[in-house]
């Protein structure tokens, strides 16, 4: 997919994910397969695959827990928790593997059709129209080097580095997950 995208291009990837690797024995369970659970990818393995394919900073856009209500099926999956999630991935060469603070910010002009008061960029970025919004270097690049650039004003550059962008990092990105913190970057 990355080879097909122009520089600055993006795509959204939606699938069922698990909070741990699904055991091989469950991969052949026809009912769990039909329900999209036995083939669920461990979310961290998805992030690793995406990074190896050249998408340095996949962004979680939306997620929701998937409940297995059938007691027999729930018994087969044990403690594994499943989520439906959508990621946003950009083809931008200079993205880093961590969110770094360069003192940058953006101002959303409110010019994209949809909600006029804010742009829901990803799960952790709801960028209010007209407000200065501090961002990490990766978010700055995603906005400045993509189709979104005309809709923003950009403050700062990459001439200074202040260390990791405060608030980044998480044990698991999905809502309702144990030990969840802020999720993805920023």
C-alpha cells in the first residue's frame, strides 16, 4: 500500500484487533473465524508491521471493544479482549518512531467540510478551530506535508528539540483496556 501512495498520501485501515496474540489453536475455529475473532491481529504486531512497511507513526482514529456474549465462545477465547479499530497511516518519509517536541503548534482554519468547530484528526487530537494547538513533530509533518496543509497555519520548525512530547506513550491504545493511558502520541 505504501508504494501506491504519493508522498504525503494517507489511508485508513480498519480491522479487528486483540490485546494479545491469538493462540494458534483458535485460528482453526470455524465459528471464531466467522466472527472475525480467530484471525484478529495483536494490536502491537499490527503497529510493528505498519512500521516495517514504512508507516512510522500509525494513528488510532477510532475504536470500540467487541464483546463476545456467547458463553461457550467466550470460554474458548479466555482472557483475550477484542477491539474494532481504525488506524490512519501517512506516507511521509521524515516521521520518527516516537513523538518528539520541537515547540511546534498548528491553528486549524475550520475549512474542511464537517464539524466547523474542530477537526477530529485522530483519537487523541481534536483540533479546535482558531486555537493554537501544540503538536509533536510527527503531527506537524502529517498536517503540513499532506492534503490537510491548506487548512492549517503552522507555527515553529525543527530547529530546536525539547525531548519527548509530553503525554505520549501507552500500554494499549484502545478504550476500555486495562492499563490504558493516553493512547497514541500527543
